[in-house]
C-alpha cells in the first residue's frame, strides 16, 4: 500500500522561492569583479534569477544542456546556480585556476553550449575559445560599462537581464534530473565529472541545516570562502536560502586581509574553507596585530577539503572561534562527515575534545560508511584499524559523467581512495590518501600525521611528506619544508618530531623549498612532489647505511 502524501519533487527552484517568500530581506553581499561591494537580498536574487531564466530560454538553452561558468563567488554566479538548474539545464561550474589544457578537456567533455565568465577571465576565454568544440554563446558577467575588451561576440549579462520580466514560473520536473556538473580537481588523475541531481542537492542542503550538520541557520552570516566553482561550495549556496542565512561572497579576493575585512564589517558568524585560506587569514591577523577577538563575530569555522594541521586549528580556537573539520569529496555531495562531539564526550579533557574536532567527523544521516582492506574484506570500526573508506548514500555518486572512472560497486559502495580509521561512534580519522601513504617495509606511514607534526615547529610555515624509493624499505618519508624565517636545523627538526610520531616514521631527510605546489583548490599537490623527488637519493642510501627505519 502506498502512502497518501503529496509527491512534490525536491527541486532547487523551491529553495529560492522559499527564501524569496520567507527571508526576502536577508542580505547577500558580494565583492564584485568590478571592485564594488554589492548588496542584494533573497528577494532581488529571486528577481534576477527569474530574469536570467527567461534570458537562458531565449538564448536557446534547453533542459539537460550544460551551461559552463568560469566565475568567482559573486551574486551573479549565485544567480546562475538558481536560473540554470531551475529551468532544468545543468550548471557546469569550471575551476578557472586549472591549466588551459585541463579547461579545454573539461568543457569539451561536458559538452557545454554556453560559457558565462567573469571579466577577470577575458584573456583566458579568448585563448580557450578556439579549442572549445560545442560552445555557441559566450556571456560576460558584467554590465555594459565593462564590456570593452571582452572577447568578441560576447553578450552582456546585465543587458540580457534588463530585457526580461522578474516573474517566471519555474518548471516542475523529476527530482532526479541533473542540476550541476563538477569535475574533480584531478589531485589523483584525470578530472572526472560528478553529476548532481536536484534531489541529491536538496537532501544534502537539508542536512547542512541540522545542528549536527553544519548547523546553518537564519542567525548565520556566512563568509563563503569555498569557491562556487568547487563542489558547489560545499552545498552552502543551497543550504543558505533554505534557512535564510545571510551570505557574504568575497569575489576574486581570497587573501587574508580581504577576508578579514569582510568578516569584520559584515558580522560573519560562520565560515568554511581549505587550510591554505585560513593560513592566509591567520597570517594577516599575526602581521597586523588585528584584535580579532573583539572585531570578529565569528563563532564557527570549518577547515576542510584536506587535512587540517592541528596548529592551525589551535590558533583559530585561541581567537575564540570554534574550529572543526568536515570530510567529503566531489563524489559525496560533498559533505559526508562532520566533527561534532557527542554528549558522552563532555567529560573528556579539553585537549581530547579538541582532538575530536580535528578528525574528519561522524556521518550525517544518510551517509553510510565502511572500511575495507586490500582484498575487499570489511574491517572493524575500532578506531585503530586503517582501511580504505567506502561510502554510500543519496548524495553519493552513482557513476561519473560519460561513464569514465570507477563508480560504486553493485551494492552502492563507492571507494573514496582515502585511508581512514573509524571508531565505534563513527568518528572517521583520515590518515592518508591511498596514493600518498608511505609504504615502508610493509608498514604504512601517514604523510598527514607527519606533516601535522612538522607544522607544529615554529620555523615551519608549510610541510609536505612524500615517499621516495629506498632499496631496503621500498619507500621512506622525505619531508619538504617551506621555512618560516630561518630554516631550522635538520637534526633538530627530526628530534622535534619524536614527540609526536614513532621513531621509525621519522623522515630520512628534510629539504627546504621556497614554496610547495598546490592544486587549483589550494590542496598540496603530492603527485607533482612525488614526481619531483622520484629520483631523490636519501643520505643513508648514498652512504650505504641501513636507514632511519631501524
Ligand atoms: P580532489 O580529489 O580533486 O582533491 P575533492 O575536492 O573532491 O577533489 O577532494 C576530496 C578529497 O579531499 C578527499 O578524498 C580527501 O582526500 C580530502 N579531504 C577532504 N576533507 C578532508 C579532511 N577533513 N581531512 C583530510 N582530507 C580531507
């Protein structure tokens, strides 16, 4: 027997219309590419998104068509989020920081018909244009005053909107319809397209607004430091209208000073971003001596997207900001686990509770987890045994766009490529990416833990650990350090690490560099480092010693 309840599909347009109706005056503040600070509300977001919906249809965009964006976090990009998906087309957010060859590959692979770009990308678009096979229309996301110098034939976004009415009847269609297409940044190989649906997006957005999710609410003013071109900015552009949170969009300026100023002047209470963003933020506070404790209203802050150094989390905590981690990936919506302590943890020491917040976190409702070994055997959730993390759930991918890569198995388990432990309460601790883990004499060394320990040293600004070949141990860790001021003494640094890791984990050598390679989303690019040091001869190998592992 079927229930007698209405089958209203879960559609992205309903988020917008809800906010326009019940949070109409709540603000959306953006730093535009033209330099101004612009103030919108959910009412004006809805008006402009509806105008854009008309314009897209007039342009010939049909349901299922891919509309690509090359854009920063601004009100206009947010309008694309609602208008493109709202008419049943697919918003293909493209990471403009990728190499041009990767951009060509991605946009062609996606089969995008339209490219909408920020004026900061005029040259990039002009260069890409001859290589893009399917794009018919280019739209510059700006007004008529700033069209000079834009690639020839580009349409002006503001002119398109001005010609359209602010009312629009959003079509109603199957909630499983594709809404967004986002390619993994390729840390571990060729970019692959993850195709989100209206249903997956809404369910994920609902969970973000749970207290044990991101606790996003109408009381929040969110500084959105995760780019809209990266995994839907962790779903926050959808969760915000759902609950009526104020949104603060930093545009192209993601440096510490700009973020700090916006957080201060807009009274931001919540923020989220990758560790490198927060390193810049803290650097600004340190350099200027800004009184963050009294100037900021920031209550909660998520450091995610890659392992967060504990030293960074501690510094945020010291400013009175409750820093915690979340784990996920493009293929998981992206947020899958969030690091909130349980009531039973109240009795733990402050340090132990802080350690919990530095873990990947526990699954939100809807996300199932398990660990497997190399033979695919399911492992215990004892907090000790590492294995590959697998996930399944209604906002986990069921396969990549174009059928590439390896999707989930027949039971829906998707292999994340992350090595983790899971404790009996479901707390996930990411110890490495399968490709980054250092395999020394049949044992595993966590590059993340070693990096974390190195970054506690006062003379270490950033650290990366990669495995380099060793004749006896197969691989041994090499520590690559960007020094803070004078480079520390190598032996002293190794000595320092003994407080945090086992002796046999100690890096066999340390090299100092001016900077480390990062992906377009600010993550350490281990693949590049591994290549750069593939032939590195460790000191004990050169001298014929048995090595530091003994
Ligand atoms: P890419 O795979 O191209 O880097 P994603 O943005 O999807 O693109 O990255 C997801 C990966 O980021 C995860 O598989 C994991 O390795 C890493 N990651 C995300 N959150 C965390 C976290 N809290 N701790 C450690 N690693 C994390």
